[in-house]
């Protein structure tokens, strides 16, 4: 029996959670110990709890600085309903509300005071803080949310954030905790320096979001492709991001014409209209918002199932932040980017021409930084590298395993191009002819046959490879160069201005002894039924449970409307799902559901239990008087065999084909192939001829021998893309079962 912990007691009592997520404990402990901290966790990682919980233990209040005015009111509502006394002060709140909040602090009633930075920096607020401190009523901690706003290397620089360091002077002994979802090492340094954090605990979480499936498709028809993505999540919440206000209007109109429940959102709309749209979305009365970046900062809807970028965003930070709004509840969600190299051109013009957001002041130095961020984004969008890997590496981390199983690249959705060998040799020769002293952009321009000043000065328009890839775009060529780097044919050398050099793998290709592969996205998305792969951390709901979920969701919506709060304040989707699995019939059983704390139990229990009983009776589902739910599983723990997987296992044992199992279970082919791989690895059937024809098995086996191992991509390439990834996986799983050598197949 572990020693009783006040933190865990508090967590159970007010939040209804059993365990802390990674780094929450460290962040909370640092604050309680009076130590400065910087906590970097991805969206949905649980940052708020890190600053919300300590005041419930210390008994002193915490000042939370947050730029998200729209979110403050909801946070306060959610906290209050959980029994945590909180209030917000910002420009939109009434004056009396502000006075009341201050009194609440002075009288020791409040535990959290949320305030916008411009409010915190007013003379009157600073004066008040100073007086509080003199009376020994100052805050026990200061929390700076969205701390990346302090850095011009961040994606949302706000100059007024810099002045937050002044809080240190007023409250010298108070620990400051900075929290952000997005921070490259450079931004992290900047936050620490600018805020003057001392010996700060730097807590950087795992950046991968395994429940998100990423896809990047070449943009051909924006409305049609957006609709295709949205149809995979029919009736569920989705956000579509566009570059310009005009684009949001026209795309929203096109989607409405196609029958979607969609509306535009941008900073040029009247505040009334904007609020109406964002409120409707939060209240689940609107499913699709087509927006500029202005949308989302204040949106806390956890059940967004799909985020579409109708065009490339202007930085990887933006991409990560915006796609991060999908699947915050931890359930599977999909992120689709429709990419064209023209997007980068457009951004470049916008960035060089002035601020990209008319509400921001123009700062030339910041604009230069933005151009650099743009290049990173373009490289990521244009490459054929695993998206999960590229993203976490951008943030200075590594991804374990070979195949993430949740991006277009790893799912084998990219098709090999026919003349890869020819294109690869031209690129490699060009690098060689240019004496291995130039970066990808220059090499691409030479191959395109451009006559830039640099090319003319260097005489590179006279090298034999000049203009050999005329007809391809610069983005396409840099994309191929990226693939050649990934495949060990080229290497990038140098930190700030990396140049391309031939790597060991280049020579066999140049001598035509090895064949290079280059891939590009299939525009026609041959598998429209593909779905995000089921989360590894949670069991999918059965069909009946899914119906119960919809019924409870409708109840939550009605109930939220009565109370005039957004539905997620009542409870999140993850809690709702757990309810559907647990189906408690008693308050004790309900208390065992994650996300139901003491206050929620007392408040919602009497209404929820009868509703649940009624819905279950209608669906013929049994209730449970006692329901110990398994604890929340972190992504690092081995996944349990899900209900879907064990159902599929039985069907495969019965000899059903993949198509039959898809039809029987109503699941996407990709999901069923996942199940099949698990079945083959776990059950070790004698033969897999039923699922992969023997000829293909032989080819994969031979390729595996030649490539010397069980990594998917080399085998896929060795077979020139003729065998899809999922079939290769099945064969490898089978070989492993039979004792063939090879690393784990995930
Ligand atoms: P962030 O601010 O990092 O984007 P949030 O603080 O909004 O993330 O938390 C995301 C979700 O995770 C919320 O629904 C929150 O209630 C939930 N959550 C946070 N901590 C825990 C925990 N220890 N156990 C279970 N759920 C948690
Ligand atoms: Zn991947």
C-alpha cells in the first residue's frame, strides 16, 4: 500500500483522476517546493492541472496569466463545478466582477485568479499585488500559460509578454511556472531568459501524439479533398484552416453546398458573429468551422476528430498547435494537410509585405525569424518522411520504432514514381557537379534551369546538369532531395547553412547497381474508407456502447444548454466513453469512473444515473453496481488486446478473409489489417495463405533476407512499392512467429 499522498488525494477529490500524467508530478512538486519551472507538454497533455492543483494543497492562491480570454470563463466554470474556487479578470469582464475577484483573494476564498497579461501589467493591478504581498496575502505561485508568446522564435509572439518579468520585481520570492505546448530548444531558452527563471526545473514531455494520424496530400481540388477528409468523420467536430479570410468564406460556402454543417470564422468578422460561431461550435451545435489561425486559441472542445489544413500553415509550430486541437480527448483523430508549393510563395509574400495578422504590429526582425520557420514547415510538408518522426524531431526528440502506423508515409499511401532512378541520378550528379558545396534550394534551382544571380555568378548554368529537371517544381525537387537524404544517398552537412554531399548510398545508384525509390502522395486517395487507427491506449467502444455514447452525448448537450455552459465543462468525451464501458448503476460505481470527482458525483450523479439506466434499458445493455475501471494507460505501456482485436481474432481463427472481417465488423480495412498483424503475431497460425498470397509471401521473404532484417521501409522499397506496407507487416509477423530472425514488428 503506497503512503497516502496529499497530491493524489486532492486529484481524486476534485478532478476524479486516479493517477498523474507524465511530468505532472514533477511540475506540481517544483511549484510546491517554491522552485521555478518550465513545463512543456503537448496540447492535451494536462498542463492546466500542473498549476491548478498546487493551490489546493498549499492553501495559498495562484495567479494564472493567460492570453486566452475566451477560455478563461470556461476554465473558471469547469473549476468551480469541480469545487475549486476560481475567478477571472480580463477586459471583457465586468468591473464589479474584478472587484469581487480581488476581494475573494484578500479574504482567502479564492484559489486561482486568471488574468490576461495586459490586465496584470496595469498600474492598478501591480499596485494591488504589491499590497497583497505586504499583507502576506500574495500568491503562492505565478503561472504563465502559453509561455511561448514571450519569444519571437515562437509562433505567436506577443510583445507585452516580455513585460511579465516585472512580476518578479513585485513578488521576488514567488515561484514562476511557465507552461507551453510548443517549444523548440531555442524558444525554451528564450522563455527562461525573458522571464528570468532561476534554476528552473525544465520538464519537457513526450511530443508525439500517437492518437493522431497525419496525412499530407497534394492539393488539386480544395473543396473536394476537404469534403473527402470530413466525410471520414461524418457528423463529428472538425476544424478546417485556411490562409486568408476570403478562403474561409468560399470554402465554408462550398462545404455547406455539399451538405456539411459548416461556418467560416476569421478576425474580420464582427465580434458578435464570431462569438456566435465559436459558441455554437463549443456547444456542439455546429460541427465544422472553416477558419484562419484566429480560431482555436480559445477552443477547448476535446472531441475534434479531424483537422484539415486547406493550405500549408506558416510554421511547424503552427502545424503542431493546430493539428494538436484534434483528439485532445486521447481518442483517434485525423489531420490532413492539402499542400501546394504555392502556399510557401504566398506566405513569403505575406511575411515580407507586413504582418500576417492585421492585429499585430510589424517587426522586421520577427519577420525574418518567421521566414526561417516557414522553410522548416515546407521541408516537413514536402518530404516523404514519417510525419510523427519529423514532428518530434523538430522539437528535439526521437520517435521509438520504425513504423508509426499512423501517417501517410508509414501506412504506405505514397506511391512510388515511375522514373525514380532517372530523377535520383540527375539530382545526385548535380550535387556532384556543384562540388558538394550547396544546399537543397540551390541544387533544385540548378536542376530546374533557373538563372538566379547566384547561379550566373557561379557559372552553374554551364554545368551539365543545369535544367535537367525542367518541368518539376522547386518544392518537388527539394522533396526528392529530402527523400534521398533519408535513404542515405545524400547527407546534409553543417549546422546553419547545411550543404548537400553524396553519401555512401549514392554511388551504387550513380553506377546503376542499385535502384533508388522516390514516392509521392496518391492524389486520388485510393482508400477513402481509411480511418485513424484506433488509439493504442483505449479499448474502442462496441457498437452498442457507441449508441449509448451518442445518447449520453445528446443528454450532455441538453444539460449543458440548460446550465449555459459548453458541454465539455459537464464532462469530457473520455469520461463519457468510460461511462459507456462501466455503465454504473450506483453512486459508488459512478465514483469509480475517471473524471468524476466528489463534487461532480454529488452534482451530476442524481441526474446522470437515471438517464444512464434509461438509455441502457433502451439498448438492452446491463448496468454494473461495481465497476473497477482499468487505470489510464500511458502510451508506453503495452496495449491490452482491445475488444475489437479479440473479436477479429475469433473471426480470423474461423478462417475469414480480410474483406469478410471488414464487412462483419464494419471496420476500415486499415484497422482490420492491424488486427490481422496482431493475430498472426499472437496466434502464430501455421499458414497465412488465406490473407497474403504465397507468391507475395515469397517475395517479401526474399526481400527481407536481402535487406537483412525486419524493417518495413527497405523491404517496401526493395520491392519498388509493389507490395503494400500492411501486407509486408503480416508476412514479417508470420516469419517471426516461425522463428525467422528479425526485430519486433510493431
Ligand atoms: P493542455 O492544457 O496541456 O492542453 P489540459 O490541461 O486541457 O491540457 O488537459 C487535457 C485533458 O486531460 C483534460 O480533459 C484534462 O481533464 C485531462 N487530464 C489532465 N490531467 C489528467 C490526469 N492526471 N488524468 C486524467 N486526465 C487528465
Ligand atoms: Zn509514420
